[in-house]
C-alpha cells in the first residue's frame, strides 16, 4: 500500500505564506503525476496544482502567480509553496498521487488525509 501524509498547514494572516509538504511512502515502484486539491466548507473539491514526473506544472487560474508546486523525486515528496495568501484560499488541502506498486501493476490514485489552511486576520 501507499500512504500520503501532508504537513505544513496552519493559520496565517492575509498576505502571508505557507509551504505544504506531502510525502509518499510504502510499496512504491513509481509515481506519476502529483497534485494538490483543496476543499472549503460547502464548496466542491477543486484542483489547485499538478506536477508531472518530469516536472511539468499546471495551476488553477485562481492561484497562478501565487502558488508554486514542486517535487523531490528522491524523497517521493511534493510541495506547495503558497504566497500572498487570501481568505478565499482557506480550505482543507489534499495531496493526490498516481502510483504503481510494481512494474506490472497499473497506476492508482492515492490521497492524503488533508491539512487545514486558514487565512484570516
């Protein structure tokens, strides 16, 4: 099995910064794309950012220019640097990764438990 564990969430004032981390562990042969999603109360879960195994990135329009996704393949870890945070960024942030456990297995979606980010004065 594969486990994803997020960390780095917390309370920050508008305009502040946070850096989220998500480390994958367990039975991992390879990891494809890794992504960050977020879900605020009463809102749909939305894709925030994605990074491929080769480092190609995509961002939601709402976070372009403020957030940066990166990964360290040697550590099986994906990061989300969040700058110029706004109250509307408040949400539970969830890590997602496409992983396969053996060379013969297909890729499966794995999810972390989520970490709370609250932007408030």
